[in-house]
C-alpha cells in the first residue's frame, strides 16, 4: 500500500499543472497529495478487494466507514477530522481534486500490471473489460485518458489480456 500511495502522490504532483491546464481551474495540490497518501488507510483493516472482485459494494462501504470512524477519531490536533473529511471527499469523488486522484488511483494498478508483465489473464479480463473498469474514472482527464490508452495499447501488443470469447 505504501508504494501504491507513493506512486499516486508522485504522479499527481508531476501532472498537477497539466491537470490544471486541461481543467481550466486551480487544483489544490496539497489536498491531492494528502488524499493520495491516506486514501487507502482504512483498507489496512477493512481489506482491499481487487477491483475485479464481486464483493458487495454496500458491505464494503459500511465496513470502511466503521474503520475510518474508529481509526481517524483518536488522531490529535484536528487530524482525525481532517483525515475523515479527506477520506469522505475521496470516496464521494465529487470535487475536481478527488476525481483526479481517483483517476490516478485507477490507472496505477493497470500501469503496474503492464510494467511487471502480470497482465490480466489471472482475472480473465480482455481489453474491453479493462475499458469498462478504467474509463469511468480516467476519463475525468484528457491526460489520464491518453496515458490509459498507451497502457492498453502496450498491453495488447504484449498479449497481456485473456482472449475475447
């Protein structure tokens, strides 16, 4: 999880100005970096099901909310409130910063599967299945969409998908 969070923070920082340019608005980089660093903390206890899992979303949300309330509340000096607020903002995905971080969060595992050669055969996914998973989140940004397309195209060239039926 630490490596994943670090990747998200680094990508968000490097592409921050590009995200601002394409959105035509100022984006709070500090908030984005904080979200990157803490967005998965509740999954240490609640578990981190694969994006390909069929685990019930309502149950996952309930368990994660309970963990967030319990784990963040004891933090000192208002940090508990800040962590909970940032975590909710990320989970809801309404603000521009949260949408971008969620897009980076979705793109990163695909990039890692490509770079390591793991591919998607272990989850039985073809390129179209990956599109259905990735595009709703990465299409918040032209840059993320273009990066995703490069990952997808490279994965097709390297034969990293399960053949389509």
